[in-house]
């Protein structure tokens, strides 16, 4: 989170599978860029 690669999201799974104590995160636009660049370097 400090590097702005991920951020907390309000999206939650099915209530039967959810645990209200959990925090859910997803990649930011910058996080996707970093991931894509890392994958491209790995392919070489």
C-alpha cells in the first residue's frame, strides 16, 4: 500500500464466504504497470 501498488477495495465476496474482519485489496493502475513490466522482463 505504501508503494501504491495495491489499494483497499469495497468489493466483497458472497456474504456466506466473507469474513467481516478481512480487508480486501486490488492492484492500482500503477500496480498493473509494475506487474506488466516485471512480467515482460521475466519473459526475456
